C-alpha cells in the first residue's frame, strides 16, 4: 500500500500570495492532521480532520484553513503569506481521530520570499 | 507554545552504547508517542504508550511513562549508526490536540 502522499514537494511563493497544499492519506485512514515544522523545531499542530469535520485546531491565525474531501484527502490553504510561513508542512493520517499512531508524509517545503 | 520538551537537545554516543532521551509535558494526555525524523523529512512513528500504561517495549526501544511527573523516556539499546536522527515525543491531549516536543538530535558514532 502507498503511504501518505503530499504535493507539491517544494514550492516558492511571494509574500501576500496564497498557497494550497494537498495530502492523500493511507487507504482506509479517515483522519488527516496538518503540522508546520520550522527549521530546527518540532512540528506544530495546525488542524485535525476526521470524517470531513474539523476535530482539532492549533494556535494558528485564520489565514490558515483546511478541508477534507469525501475520499479523505485533504487540502491546507494559507492566505496572505508571510515570510514566517516558510516551513516544512507535514500531513499525517491515522485510522481514527485519536489514540492511534499517525503516519506522516514526506512533507511540502514552502519558501516565502 | 509546544507542549513537550525533550532533554537533552543533542546527544552523541558511540555505536553499541545505549541512548536515553527524556520528554516532559504539561497537561493531561490520552497517549504519548515517539517519532524519529531524518534530515527534516517526514516523521516515522516508533511507539505509542497510552496514559494507563507505564512501560512498553518494541525491539531495541523501551519507553516509560510517568503521568504523575508528566514525563516519558525513550531508551534505545545497542545503538547503531543508522539510529542517527532527531527524536520527538508527541502528546495527544484530551481536546484532540497533538503537541510535539522540541526534539533530541542523536548522533551515533561508528
């Protein structure tokens, strides 16, 4: 079975633009979570979605939004990009919304110039 | 701020030695997990320990959890050069939020 996939692998955007990142979970997994990892730090939780509904939200501004589709894939949208949004964005899937190990994708590296 | 704090921040050991890293957290949790990350890419799940468990083993890994002290430790026995990576603890709190610690960078010298 394929693992968690994310696209694109890497992208460069300009301040003020918006970006959409995509994630496909492992087949059979219904929960998707998004994390932001700034260089040298641990991942910071952004959102968790389960069965297309938001189940958890971290301390991120409203510029960050996400959604989950009927096939359980997910998109993370970031509007009005700031230089500080430059980071590795990680997607993780799990079977359920809690108490299960998460399986991470390779990440999307976003650079904002 | 992040929930977890790992200690030490960095650790260098000789191949064959044991490596111990610790994690402290702040609030009540459902479970605690340890992950490994190579070169800033995706994280690999190592082991999950639930809040009602005190110790768990998986191969060369041993994890302990002390909920009264809000702390956990990861022991890697008989380390190998391939164990060189960053290790993170992650907690899931009762509000369905996940928090990662700051990480321990482990270097195993052949």
